[in-house]
């Protein structure tokens, strides 16, 4: 008889499975993740005895036997039609288990073994809810998802880590996860969740407001900044956000960018990186690149958190236009800027080096400096499987085709240009592809776009 189970807001129908089979399979998955192949084999064998119809259990038995003794290997992989059914079975195992923490751990192992990011995020959220003491572990997993280019999933997982308990983290661990959790609420436009997460994550209200501004949520940014400025008239960061929005005349005297610039001179303070970048972007739009640089003279600010994509992208755009010094960029931004400005493969190699780069930018660096290497091939294969829609992964994949011995299809150029015509990194790589293909029209279009973005025309 079919059984209906709720999963991710929808109903999953599957066959009835004996509780003893659930328990045995989960014991096997946990033992396998711990490296105890013999104990895993015993558990999977018990699960198969109780539920002999399970193709997934049969596959795990074959894999574990191969681990114990490679001579046991047999070509018994589940065929291509079975993974969706196996996935639903794994979900069913977790949903029906009485030991929820162990169940979600097993599902997490299952998802990671298959690079199933959506299922991994689902399981991580349940791990955090089942055992709040593990939220640091969940926050670390969120940072790794961001590192791999899965920003929506990273934000969702980070949010789950900060929504499971009222108490904030006791120290400054997981700086990127803290910001991802706040960003998840900002992207949804949820002001209450933004405030709550910012408090729990120890993110100042000025930084939360500036993040809302960079995520193109000016109304939310305004609400957060006004609230903070009213509570603390000396809150320079919120004053700058108000000036950037152009709605601060009633509070703190920051009626516009010019008023905010004057406030900096009267009350110089060290600013969070995101506040500095958000104000610099607003100042550039109003005053131009030179005016923005003048307004920022002598302003001290913190460095950007590694992997903070929204800050990095905005900072690269500012450096391209000359509104900020390129030396202010984090390592990932410095690499993107070098690519946009037409650095050669030889120049990309040593500067910046791989330290401080996330996996996506390591792939970009390798794709340009050493596209034929095994490291580039292995990392590229994984990232294309996990995050094919990520902008940096897309740019790196295209850049890997620039070598003289690699064939480049014309469709690759069109696909790259269609992703985001206003992204300087994508346009810069598209220009190189157009030159390689001899497509003069596309090359001139890319050059024109780069001129408008401030990236030159070489």
C-alpha cells in the first residue's frame, strides 16, 4: 500500500517500508560515514533481509564490499532510472525515523555523496532544528556552500543555524554565515527576520541596513537605518546609509550623500566594510568616481569578510570606475579585477595566489593560468555539477576554453553574453572568447560594454 509523506512543502508518495529496515539502513549510513565499512555492511545486510526490494540498499552493500575488498566489486550500480526513487527513499527514511538527529545525519551523508545540494540544505536545516548544539557545524556548512557558489542554499542553511535558539553566538565564529543568515531575510524583504537575525548574529544595524542597500532593498535599508539612527544619533554607519538612500534629513542630518560626506569629516569612525562600500557606490553615482574618492579620503574601514559575494562584487565595480583603490579589494575581487582588465595567463598565475580564494575563484585562476592541469579539470568538473549557474563558475568554464589547443564552440560565446550583459567579469571573458573565435561584432560589443563599466577596451 502506498504511503504519503510530507517533504519540503509537498507530498511524497512511496511504498510502505518496515521500521526495522529504516533503522538498519540508517545505522549503515552512519557507520559508512564514520569509515567503519564492516559495521556498515552488517547493518545494510540486515536492512536488505527485512526489505529485499530496496535497490538502494543493494547498491550500498556492493559499494561497502568493494571498500572492504576491491576483488568483491561487481558492475551492479543502480541504473539511470533509479536515482530519483532512491532519493525519495532516503527522504522517507529520515522523515519516518524515531531518531531524528541520526536520520538527518544519514540523509546528509547520502546527499553529500551525490552532490545533491538541495537535499543537503534540507537535511542541514533539520539537523539544526533537531540538535541546536550543532548550529556552529551547520553554519560552517553554509559557508562551504557559499564557497562552492551555492549562495541561495548557503543563505537558507545559515538562516536555519540562527533561527534555532534565542541566544546569539557567544563569539565571532563563522563571520560569513552570520552575514548569509541576515541576507536570507533581506532577500525575502522580511524586516522582522532581518532584525532578529542581525541581533543573534551580532551584526550591527548599520551593517544590516547597508547589506539591504547592496541587495537593492532601499526601503528596508531606510527602515533599518532610521530606527538605528534615532536610537543612537552618533551612529555614523546608519547616517551614511540614510545619506546613500537620500532620505535622512529628519534624522542625523544626513539628508543626502553630501550631508553624509560632511558627517564623516565631523565624526570619523572605523566603518564595517559593507557600509563603506555601500556609501562609496552611492557617492560615485552622485559625485562621480573622483568625488567619491575625495569623500572617502581618510575613512578607516574593516576588511571585507572572505567569500562575502555582495560586498566583493560591488567593490570590484567601484575599483573599475576608479572610485576606490584596487588595493582595497579582497583577494577574490583582486582576481576578478585582473581578469576584467585583461591580465594575461602568466600574470594571473602569481597574482593573487590561491590563498584567500574560495573554490570558485580558485577555478577561475586555474582556468586562465593552467587550464590543462588536473587540478583545473577536477575542480571544474565538480563546480559545474554543483553550481553550473554561478557567474564565476560560468566565467571560469568559458575561460578554460581560451587555450590554443582547446576547441571553442560559437554557442559558448552567446551563452556567456546572455547570462548577464552587465557583469564585467562575464563580459571580459566573452571578449577573449570573441577574439579567439574571430567574431569581430561580438568583440566590439564586449569592448563597448567594458568601456561603459569602466573596464577599458583592450
